[in-house]
């Protein structure tokens, strides 16, 4: 492949500088060094690679050597000038590259903020999304992973997860980023395997943690919707003390339904579980018993094991609950009311939080 030709103006005054150095043995002036830096920046902005630019300087040096006056005895001075000039040129080139990277990072962060918060004109947002590999006309789903620490885009954990996704899926229009210390992955809605793999890799990278996956939704607004669902699932898992490492918003839809009428749920909790406050030790131990009983599928032996109780002690507690509330956990109709009230208590942080 033919190499891209380097325009001569990037070597402006270079030959003249070498000629003066060979005559006087002086070093480059501050203005000359700054001019080299400016030319390096311009070359970087014009898309020229540093290796080709260094080769051009060396070729220009080789071409100028036979014509330099009094070079005998001043070879070291000329070589030092070449070193100064190339170093200043490279510094300017790298400075422009760093600035371009920072600008790209700033643009990426602004886009992500707009995407996940639903800001900006949707048409403009869709155009910007193409630059980052997303087609917002399609449906997308969002997974959010959190661990014991906060992570940003430069964190080794983020880079490890990103490498794992690229290695497995290549270019599948996946966006991996961070937001408020959490890892966020946006993928096409029909590629659930991507988000599942993301969850597995995030869990391995942080040594635990939890990932929530929102449902697939169409359009730019769909990304926001899925992201909010994932955040809600994480919040729900925290409040409900769910032990699952992977949560799917689609599996948790019953909880928003239960809490949609907060006052009705508060009334149910108070009327159904309020009498447990009369128990010795308060309501917490008996509420914990009901939670373990329902979470274990109403299997007394398993519930007792989870609570580190004997089956006899668990049976006594269930009997005491029946006495206080009038509802028998073993009776199907009573069980439904009690279980719904227990879920409501966990969602409302009762009895720790007055309702």
C-alpha cells in the first residue's frame, strides 16, 4: 500500500534551522521550538501519523546534510538540533492527539447522559448514536451491574468486561459505559445473550455484585425506559433483600403493580401484620419467619434451615402468627393475603418505617 505523502509545509524552516545550527552551533530558540510544536499539532489535526512525520524529518535531514556549511566539527550540534526539532514536533502532535481524545470522551459522555436520561432532540440523538454504533430505530435493552465499589470508564473492571464482550461478540452494536459508579451495557433487544454474558463477566470482574436487565423497548426513548427498569430492579432487590445475582425486570413486574396504590398497600400491611407487634420481641422475628416460609415455597423444613431453627420451633412461630393475625399461613386464601402483606412490608420497610 502506498504511503500517504507528507506535505512539505510541515517541515517549514526546518532546513534553515539546520543551516544556522551548523554555522553557529547554537541550540533551537524558544520560538523555533514552539513553531515545531504548532506544526506537529497541525499535522495531527490533519490526520497524519507520527511515524511518517518522523521519517519525513529524517529524510529532510539526510537531504540537507551535504549542503550544510561548516558541518565539520559541528555534527553533534546538528544532531542535537534534529533531536530538539523532532521532539518538539512530536510533543505538539501528541498534545493534539490528547486533546482529540478528551474531546471524544467528552462527546461520548454527553451522548451517554443524553441517551440514558432522555435529554436532547430524539432525531439529533439518533444521528449521534450512529457514531457510537447504535441504531436507535431498533429495539434495545439495557443491563446495569453494580459491585462493591464505584467504577468509571477507565477502571480496570470496565476494561476487563469490555474485552470479554468484544472477544465473544465482536462488533454487534454494543455500547458499554459507566453511569453513577455502575457498569451499563446497551445492546439490541433481540440479542439477550449479550446482556447475559455481560452480567456473567461483570459478576466475575467485581467478585460478586448484582446485575439487572431491563426489558427491550423501541426507539431512543426505549433505551431510557429499559435503563430505568434496570435501576428499579436493583433498587427493589436492595429493599427486598433479594439474593439473586441476575435480575430481569420482566420477572419483577408484579412488584410495581403491588405498590402502585401505596395507601392500599399500607393499609393491608397495617391491618394484616400490625398485630405481630404484640409478640414478645416485636414483629421482626415473626415477619422474618413468614419471609423465610414463603421464600422456601412453604416447606417447613427448608424454612427452619434458613432460620437456623428446629422444625418444631418454626411450627410454633407459625401457630403464634395464626393466633395474633387470625390468618393461617397453611391455609391457601390466608396464605395469599399474608404473603402479599409480607411483600408490602419489605417494600415499605415495615416495621422499621412507620406507615
